[in-house]
C-alpha cells in the first residue's frame, strides 16, 4: 500500500519575528527601527501577509494528504521522502535554499509578497493553491526542470546548488589553486584570485549576471534556466610570475567539468550564498564542478 502524499510547507522566519525575538517586545523593536529611519508597521504588515499566505495554503492541502511545516534553518536536518510535494511559501531565494536537499520531488512556489519578489521561482499566489495542489501529482501538470550545478571533492564531499557555487577563501580573500578544464585544450593554470563562480541559467539573473555585466557583457553567453550548460568566472585573477590570468571565464556542457586543486591552507565551496553550509577543502585536495545529476522540478 503506497503512502499518501505529504505536503511539506517550507517557510522562513519573518523580519518582524526576528526583530521581536532580538529586542523582546513590539515596542522595543519599533524604537530600534525608528532610530534608523524605518517604520515597524511596514515590517509587521509583511509578516501578517506571510502568515495569511501560510494559513491559506495550509487550508488548501487535500484532506487525504499528510502535511508538515519546515522552517528554513531546519532544512539540513529534515529527511525528504519520495512522496513529498514541497510547497515553498516565501521568496525566490527560499526555493534555491531547499533545492539542494531534494531528489525529484515537485516544488510549488507561492509568492507571499508580489511586486517585491521577482517571482521567477515562486510563480503562484496563495489563492492558486486550492486548485493547484490537488492536481500537482497528475501527469498532465506542467513542470519545468531547472539545471543545477554540482561540486564533488576527492574525499566524496558533495555540494549541489540551483544558482551558483562559489569556490575560494572564506571571507573572499586571496585564494591560491590550480585550475584545469576537461575540454579539448586540457588547459591548466595556477591562479591567485578572490574565487571562482560556477553557475546555472537560474543563477544568471543574480550573482553571475553581476559579474558578467561588470565585464561589459563579454565572455560566455549566459544560459537559460533549463539549458544543460553552466558558465564560470574567475573573480579578480592576479597576474604574477607564479600565477596566470588566461583562464578567467568559460562554459561547461553536460559532460564537461572544471577542477580546482587547492594550493592554500583552507578553501571552501558553498552554494546559493549559504556560506554556513560549506564544503571545507585543504592543501592538495581536488574538487570538480559540473552540471548536476539532479534537476529541480518546479511546478508551472
């Protein structure tokens, strides 16, 4: 007998909740914000809007389904099951936060603050949940499969990300490493830089695009979110007698990869801006980055 679907509602603590937890009361939080030229009513209204959205989405879950709520800080301790339907209630970034922990489960993105969020990944409104959720598991339901990026170290540490993976020194100071490519050139170069960024088409609307624009829009063409291709950039490569700057940007296809051999005491790799969940790398270790084997299945 198969298990009933389980709706996993992923959300995050609101700014208002964080302020009240830090300052003790609504009044103290209001005083703190007022001293910095902000009004707590605007923050509180966003909080209430998020809570109303959670309530509305919870009420829309089919009665035959199981359900649970999951706060963002608990993602790394939660075990997702194959029968889960993941409902992200919040911002686009929250979808990226949860993506690395999934293995094919459908994801429904609910935008709690339309107009403030870009809505690239949270494509639906809370009111849509009543008709959308019962049909999620139907074969006719449209799903967009978004490419992910994966880093695998030689000690089997693995990191998966929806937007981008950063490899470099903690604090973004100078990192020393040897960069090599799996392409026909077989190029290898010792480098000193502020890190290497490897990302997907989904990430091309954020950090990657910023680096690309800083270079005048030159270099590799940014991919589309569903395209099985990555782009990479070396940030602020430093030329010296021992380090070069000839390999500073490129693209990686489905079979290609980029390998870093660490030549610093400690480097890290983290995905989607979550530096607290980083892979630690020491002198002589190798880490290979390429197109991930998993894809995020985002419900249209």
